[in-house]
C-alpha cells in the first residue's frame, strides 16, 4: 500500500506542532524576520560606498553634528542644512558614536526602521487572524503563521523597500514612523473592543505608541509625519461612522498634547537660533512648495506612481488591483457588520490609497514619496493570499487566480526587458561604460532567466491548482534575483561611479598642504566632503571656477596653490594649460590636480564652450 504525501498537509502539520510550543513558535518567527531582514538590508550593507547625490548630505551633516556637538542646527560642508528635521541626524550621529563613522553607521537607522515595520506587520496580521479563528471557532495556526511570515517577507523583499532600507537618508525612517504609527492605531482600535477602556483617563497603550511615533515622524520629515496618518485614520473612521467614538477612545486632545510636547521643542530651538532662514527654507520651500510646485526639476506625469508601485513592489504588484477591488469598499454595511479586528484589510486599503492619492496630487514627485504605502501593499496582498488557505471558495479565489496569470505575464515581460536591457538603457556621464559592463557581465540575462523560470513555475502551479505556493515562488525568485543579480550590479555601479571619488578623496587628504583650498568643478558630489572630512568648495560652472581662481590670485596674501577635482574636459573648458597645473591622479571619469597660484595667470575660458 502506497502512502500519499501532501506537501501542504506536511507544512500544516509542522505548523500545528510548532504552535503547541509557543516559545519555539515565537523564536522561529523572530528568526524568520531577522533572516529576511539580513538578506534584504544587512547583507553587504557597508561594502558599498555612500551614493551621491543625497546620501552623503545626511551622512556628513550627522558627522558634523557629532564633531561640533551642535545637536540643534544641522550643517553640511560648513553651511546650514534645513532640508530635514533633526531625528535622522541624531540617529546617525549616535550610530557613529557607537559603531564609528562609516557607511554601516549611516545606514543603521534605515535598517532598524525597516525591521521594526516588518515585525509590526507580522504581529498585526497574526493577531488579526488569531481573533478571526476565535470568532469562527476554528484553529488554523498554519494560516496565521504563514500569512504573517509572508507579509513580513513581502514588506522587505521588494525593490522600493530594499533601495531605501539600505540607504542612509530620512525616507525609511519616516516610513518606519508612519507605518508603525498606523499599525499601532489599528491594534489600539481593534483591541479597544475587547478591553473596554473607555472610562480610563488615558488612551490604551497602542494609541499612546501611535502618538509617540507620529511625533517621531514630525521630527523626521516635518508636517507630513502627522498629515498622512491623520488623513488615513480620519478617512477610515469617517467611512465607518465611528469618528466620535474613536475620538473619545483615543483621547485626541491629550494625544495632540503628547505630540506637541515631544516634537515642538526642537523646532522652537532651531527657529530661535536661525529665525526666518529656517522657516522660509524648511516650511516654505521643502514643504509647501514641494506640494504645490515643481522643486529641483522633480516633475512627472499623473500616472508616475502607477509605474513606481508596479516596479517598486515587484513581483507582487500585479496582485494589488485584485486585492483592492476585493475589498468591495462600496459594501459599507458589510464592513460595519464586521468586528473591528476583521477590518484590517479595509484599513490597509485606506492606508494604501491615502498615501498614493496624496502624493499623486502633489506637484513634486519622487519615487521615495510612496515608500510608506509598501507595508499596506504587503498586508493587502498577504490577506488576499491567505484566503486561498480556506477550504471554501470565495470571490477572493477567483481574483487570486486571475492575478496569478497576470503574475505570469508580468514576470515574462520583466524577463524580456532584462534580456534587452542594453538596448533600452540610457547613459551615465559619471560612468559612461557602466551599462556596457553590466551587459558584458551577463547579469541582465541571468536575471531574465530567473524571472522566466519563475513565470513558468507559476503557470504550472496555476494549471495543477497549486496556487497556495505562488508566493513562495515569488519570494524565492526575488531573493535569488537580489542575491545573484542586483547585488553584483550594485557592486559594479559602485566600482564605476563612487569608488573613483573615494580613491581621489583619499589621495586629496594625503596631498593637501596647509591652507590649501580644495575645490570641485562641474559636479557637486557630497561624498567627497564626507570621505575627505574637509571643506570642499563646489563650483558648478567653469566660469565660476575661473573667477574663483582669479580672486585667489589677486589676494595680497594668497595661498601657494589649490587642489581641484573635476572631469578632465572641465579643465580644458576652464582654459588651464597643462604647464599651469600639476596632475596628481586620475580615477574613472575624474582627475585631481594642483593649481599653483603664485605663477598662474588668469585662465581663459574655452571660446567654443562659451558659445555653447
């Protein structure tokens, strides 16, 4: 007699045995989250240099904060930096004090924020599904743990979260604050129904955590830290007709007082010290103008974020339309009849649409702006997938089946795009040969084969009705793509774009003489200031560099020389003759020279350049 063996059955029995040992179940869950986080965010985190143009601005401002001891006003390269509030600089400076001034320390706050979000996503899903089991009087431990683990993995293993979770800027810290605040709100909202703490003078612990995290969001990126959570929570409770009820539960006036006490003191101090310069720069330029006008040329068409979410949440993004449609938001009575703990998917829908809609309306557009919706996307798709684990057939099964075939088409399209990457790629003046090198490395073709194989496996699973394993294929496919394609590509990019600047920075530190100025012409690469630990005078145009050299020559007490870093063609445009400077080093597209000032005449700009 042959024994029948069911893989899904074996996994479910394993999970059933696991949950009989609660301590072991918690340990395995934590291990899964940490392992996934290490792959997504920790692996080779410090082995790639800071990426121009934005990351070194934060890293150097935090270093200067640590060195100067001024924890109120951020500075970069000796000038005030009012782009972002202080929390990201505080976190990086503290990491420098503990780990040392390096790439790891600059990125640790982003990694920590991402891990916290992963853990809260898993906890919230598991708690909600546990409550559903209690209501239905069933025991489905495999469904609870698998759904929570899948959602945590999807939260981490997607291009958008990886890009900013491995970068030392404020975007992931903001996402950590906003996403965690929203998850804490839902946990407080859902648990309020069981605890019945309406008579308490204080809101429950989850609501309190929500307020603290909103204050942290305000200290990370300003008013958006309270505007986004406020809009999402407000829309959600208005839809359910629970505004007054939730207002009383949350003790909103007390909550606002907590937020103000935690967030306002730093703003008061920085305004007291810098006055209208800070108000006009931060609140005017970096908040109001970014929402109402195009800032720094970051304009995009109205459908920009459709493309960002499609690519940024790859390969699971094709399930989002079905997951959102499956909410059937128009069936308000259906949602009103459900217990609060069973409204998680609805809340995630408001969360996703709130962030997406807000930044679609904003005039200035950047891919990182929609980063806070990624945890909501993971929750929506994970809950859609969890419906497949139920024996009864529902609308969600049909939606998931259609989305599965869309998954096949999408992954096949990705494969075709990777096979033809060199034909559709542009150019990079800082590394003109980079796309040719990537093509010659065979990495795009390898990535194409990974996604093509995944598409074929998913198609086979759909045919044999093995839909329960589609997400396993997607997660393993993305992990393989990241490990064997994306990471080597990042090393190639670093080698061609950033390594030359790090090497020249090290040479400049060794070569720089006392009182010798260091200038960079044509490009503002903030990483040079971070790696030299010196003041760098950035001069954008050759005309500015020529005028600056002339001013130095005309000084009564002039320095003997200056160091200049630029592309070789820039020195020609400046009119510098080979005999008028000393060549020190050449790396990649850049050259480092010394210009003696006592013997140098005023350079003459290249006439052909002036005509252009």
